[in-house]
DNA sequence: CCTTGACCTTCCAGTGACTGGAACGCCTAT
DNA sequence: ATAGGCGTTCCAGTCACTGGAAGGTCAAGG
C-alpha cells in the first residue's frame, strides 16, 4: 500500500505518517522505487496511533502504549495505569478550563458591550494575578 | 526596576519578559549599563499579559487586547466580542476533553487491570477511528 | 583593592507535533 | 511525448516559551 491510501484508510495525514517514521514510531518497508510500502501491521499501528492521539495521549505515551501493545506478555494493569494517569491529567485540564470559562463568563456578563470605553474586562485584566 | 523584581511582582518569568520584548509586546527603557529599566506602565502591561495568558488568550489575542487597552476611545463592545469568541473556544475545548474523559473512563472501568494480558483498552485503541 | 556571588546581558538551540513548500523523481493514461 | 498526479527528501516555520553558554556589572566582605 502506498502512503496516500494508508492516509485515507487510517485518517492519519501523509505528512504525519512520514513524521512518525522519522521518529521511529513505524518502519514501513520500501519498494524498489523508493516508495514506502505499508503492511497490514503498519496500518494497524497507524490506526492505533491515530486513535490514541485523538484521545490526547502524547507521542511519548503512544510509544509506551505501542510497546505494551506489541508485548504479548504485558499485564493489562500496566496499560490501565497509563490510561488512568492520563485520565487524571484530562480531569485537571477540564477543571482549569472551567475556571477560565467561569471567569470569562462573569466578565462578559459584566461588560455592557456598547460604544462606551468603560470596560470591566480590561479593568479586570489590569488587576493582576489574584 | 530591574527584570527580576518585575518578574517577582508580576509573576511573569524573566525569560518570558525578555521574549515579550523581543516580539514587541513591551518596550522597556534601558539604563546606561544596558540593563532593562521597567516603568510602572511596563509593569501594568506585564501584569495584564500574565493575567490574559492564564485566561488562555493567545499572544495574538493579547496584542489585540493590549491595543484596545491602550486606546482610550475604543468601544467596550470590541473587547467583549474578543472575550466571547475566546469563551466559545474554551467551551469547545471543554466539550472535547469531556468526550475524551468519558471514553477513557469507560475503558479504564472495563479493564480488569491485573496480570493477564487481555486488555480492552488496547483492543479499543486498535479498533480505529469510529 | 580584590574577590565572590548574584545579578544582568545576548545569542543559540531545543521543545512537541506537526505543517507548508520547494525541488525533484516516478507512473499511468492519452 | 506529455500531462498530471502520485511519490520522495529536505528545509523552514509554527507557538510560546525554556535552557544553557559566554560574558559584562554591581554590591558586600575581607
């Protein structure tokens, strides 16, 4: 399989696939003409990577997950631990964003939003780190 | 004021302050010895920037906000519009993260997490983009 | 007066995870 | 033969810093 077919099938852009090869996440074979030739296994890995990335795993995490995936003797507990760590981080991000949202929401509500120059949003931004 | 005092007072790291000068967000004066000399106005701007950044505004947004802040004749509606746009983006990010969290949570719950190699998390990751 | 150590300066390189573009080769169909 | 649509590599840029090296400056203590 050539790169664009794999890109289409996995949803991972060709540029990104080349990048993944560069950082040794995958090592597709080469045809005599120099074109990358993707096996089913390469496709599976890319699918795996695409999914893990949309779930917000970092490339470093993906590398670990791929290794665990390829290791038939690994304990599912190892995978679970990684996922749980990641889950905690997501929870943290959500909380941060919600705090941001609440602050901004309050400011937007307080701002009359007309042609007058008086603006509580800028006033608050100037107030400094509380 | 020297850079480290400003860093301490605004909470913006010295490295970051130099970077902000490099990209023309601030233009502190210089002492004869070449040291940066920060005015009250510089400090206010940095405080403003620090706060806006923790609220998740991009540097580009910060530039706009600073300009609006400095423009005494600007309408508060302009600021409000910027904040509202940003709010919408935050909401989007929160929704994305919540979807991720739900998926991962389900997987972590489904995974027995013991020494057996059978793992629904990896199975799902392999399933591909749904 | 000299030294020490904490500051300050600039400049260069690296991060993460791509993304865009140039310049070129290859393959297929007309 | 040629057109276009693939493929390749390599270089540069993104964003917002961050780390580190090499060197100048300043205030205090001996």
